[in-house]
C-alpha cells in the first residue's frame, strides 16, 4: 500500500516541461494530449514515455460537498487514493471550486534506452515543431505516473480558473 509520503514524492517530482498554450474552456469540453516521461527505477538510461489524452468536461461551479463526488474514469487505485487525499484537504482550497469529470484515454507507452534528458528534449522539440497547442510534456515518477498526471491536471485547473471565473461573471452565472 502506498503511504502519504509516496504520493507527496510523486506530486513534488512532477515537472511540466512544456505546458499547453491554451487553458481549459469555460463553456465546453477540452482535450489535452500528454507525454509523460519517467525514468525506470531499476534501470540505467531506460525511460518510459506515455502518450495519451486527458479530457476535461465543461467546468461547473460546485459546493464543497459536491467536490467530494469528483469522478475519475479510467484511472487506477493509486490515482483514486490521491483524489481521496485532495478531498481530505479540501478545506485548504479556495472558496470557488470546480467539478470536473476527467477521463484519460488512448494511453500508449514505450520504453527507450536513452537518457531522460535526451528523451525530454526530443519530445519537447517534436511537440513544438508540430505546433500542438493542447499538448503537454511532463516529467514524473514511473510507479505513480497517474498521480503525476493528476497533479498536472490540478495545476491546469488553477491556471485556467481566473479566466473561467471571468467568463462566468460576464454571463451573470456567479
């Protein structure tokens, strides 16, 4: 079983190398592509690259009680445990909360025999060259990669929230 320290380690060792240039849409669904890069723990110069999509449904302003019903579709037990910890700490979040249903889909993974720095640089260059504004390159922890992905998602919510709140206010919804 994972300890709180394991989750904390994964969250603290999540680094967004390249963030999406667009935020979560206020009045519609948003889909982000992610490339999550992690070193294998027991192997030298072996790196796992996970490629997939995160889908964020239309944001909604919700009460703290509703926040506890955050749903995750397609995530494993470790990610659910991370969300449970977020729920326990929900009193520390801002008064305005968003409820999202997240889905991760189309996840593929490959292992390459190169340094993590080389793989990160190549992946970042690939995303920049292809001009994928809804893509992110993330470095994380291999065993707890879903926690790293959720950490990225929570940070994306925080980054998007100001614009979303302004949009809600302009429409008189809050």
